């Protein structure tokens, strides 16, 4: 039965508007994003089938387009709607952090913020956290270059952004799509160049963090950056 034929109090959209989004189940939230079902299935039926397949929203974010297209009735439009919603959720925590100017006291504080988004990415992404003199975050920026194999262009871009924002300290974070955060020789060489460049510009690099799948490596925690 189409959702439009359900009693109003049972329809996901009406429930959200009346009682708040926090009262909806995962399948109800997903049904609202899908908007419509497919032949023989309502949007709720389709949402439940997707959740049975992927188990969680995080697993949805990890899947490539080929896996999504294997699900009957899912075209590129519905897949795009779901993936866009997941990406919005990932970015939310970063935006909230910028607004609060949160004070960071450890690598774990940074990982708590960035891991939910970065651990699922299929390509290497490099982010820089810019801090004021009170160790409060000014901004989080993503560099255009996505690999430490091209270290010098990244380092120039990092410190250009740091100088523009009058940052006192920086922390660099990148992910390993393999899920294993063990630093490569290139990671170690890059970190050494990064620290040296910061010393010359009087902008201290506090840490370089590599994020894997549910784990991370901190050059500061390991005593490599002092």
C-alpha cells in the first residue's frame, strides 16, 4: 500500500512535522529521503530493504555505486539522494566544531570529530586544522592535493592557509583508504618536512594524524613530533 493511503499519523513525513525527527526510526527517515517507492514497494518497504542490505547508515556511506545499483529498483536519482544525505551528516560535526571554536587537548579530540567522515572515504583526503594561540580551532580546511606523495605542493598550500588566518598552530590529518593507519615512508618524510617548514615560519605543527578504519596513528602520541 502506498504511504499516501496510510493514516496520517503513521506517515513518516507527518510524524516528523508533528513529533520531531528524533522520534522516527531509521527506515522512516530513509523513506522521507527516498520520497517514493518502486513498483510493488512503498518508500517504507524500499527503505527497510535497503537497511536489511547495508545494516547501517555508516555501511551505506562505504559502498560504491556498483553495489548500490545491484539493489532492484534503485536508480541514480535515489542513490544520489541517499549519498547526499549521508555526506551532509558527515559534514555537520565539522561545521558545529567551527562554530564553537572548540579547544583541542589531544589527538583523540580531533579523531572523534573527523573519523566518522574520513574513515569511509575511498580516496586519500588531506585536512588541516588551524588553531589560534589558545588552541582553539579557527578553521578546518581541505587541501586540493590528496596525497603525501606530492609533499611540497601540499606544504606550501598548508602554510599559505595558516598565514592567511593568522594561525599559531596547525594539525594535519589524512586518511588511508586501505583502513590501515600505519605511516608509510612517504608519510614520515612528509611529516619531517612539515615540522621543519613550520619552525621556519613560526607556526608550530602540533601533530600529523593518519585515520584508518576505526583506528588512527598520531605522530605526536608516538613521540615523533615533540
